[in-house]
C-alpha cells in the first residue's frame, strides 16, 4: 500500500460584500493554515465576495490583483491554496471559480452544477463550468468540487476515475431547516460513492462573526468536516469561525477500495 499522506488545513470563516476586506481575511487565514505545516490550505466558496452581493460587479480574472495577492503569499509560504472567487464570463455573468494556487500551479475549477434550487437561481448570475478538475501535490491526486456539486455522485466518481484520492469540497451552503444534516450526509455519501477522502470547507454562519448578510436567502452554516473513504466523519466544526487540521493517509483509500470496490463493481449499462 502507498505510504503517501497529505496535510490539509481547513479555514472556516465568513466573508463580507467588500473584496478588499475579504482579501485581508483570506491572507490571514492562509497564514494560519501555513503555521500548522499544512501543504494545502482550504478556504470557502465565495471568498472574494459573499452570495447576496452582485458578483459581476466584483469579478476579476485569476490573473488579476486579488488572486495574484493570494498566489504570491501561497508561494512565499510554500502551500497550495484553494479559495473561492468569481471570474467574468462572456455573457455578462460570472464563473464561480475555485482558485488553486501556489508552487507550480495557478489554475481554477469552474463550478459545474449551479444552485437553482430552494427558490434561488445561481444560473441567473453564473455561467456553469463543464470540466472536472484535479491536481497533484506530493504524489497525491486531489479533486475539487463546489457546494451544490456535492449532490451529484457522478462528478465524484469521475474525479475518482481521474485518480483522485482526496476530494476537497468548498461551499457557501444555504441555511434552512435540515440543511446542516443534508450537508453532512451528502459529504458522507460522496466519500462512500467514490471511496476517497472528502475534506469539506463551508463559510461560517455570518451572524457568529458579526457580519451582516445582504437581504435574501442566508448562506453559510459552518460545519466544515473531514470524512474518511468509508464515510466516517472524523472531524467537524460547529457554525462559528474556526479551523480543522488533518493529515489524510492515502493507504486508507486503497484499503477502502479493496474492502468495498464500488468503483470496480459498477455495471453502468445495467444502470442505464
């Protein structure tokens, strides 16, 4: 079995409607994560500006100044950072992009599944992506998913087929009755579906951080968590600002795939 492992720091905080203020929050969080010795520091979806603000007014390329500041700090500290931003799209909407930046990488995953649910229409402002995304660090393949993506098992299986041993989920999860239970359950299910580690980072509840949300639906419930390849929740935060640090063992993925080889046992033609 592989002896590879990967240290990850999950930074759960709440962002504002001011990108400059959010950049300060992001850079501080990256520093905190790097202090733990983590190789990857994970920050939430919509860290550039929280949902409820018009994202097109604040969107910028991942080569723009906001993302470049994150890139520079990541390189200086020797970490890979995942952080949620918005890029301009061709039709006046934006792309909901998770920036992945640091040594030898500066790229982005554009959210594929848009949150047109519970009376909210993310697609009104956001153009969907269409390509799953993985990257490699220290010999470990990492997949990326964003928020509503977690309701779609086929994406997680595709990431596993592309070699992912760890899948990082970033989110600005909608609040409401049963939503925390759904968040936890869905991350567990996706870990089981793909027999990968799932490391999920949500925004904290804004009310616990003294941040006033724009009018409309509430986003951010906290409860960032780490789920084993067998679907066991090993760590979980509450709704407040906080962090969790984990070292994932790739051997656990290999063992899970021997014990319950759901990827190998698939019979897609029967399912269709």
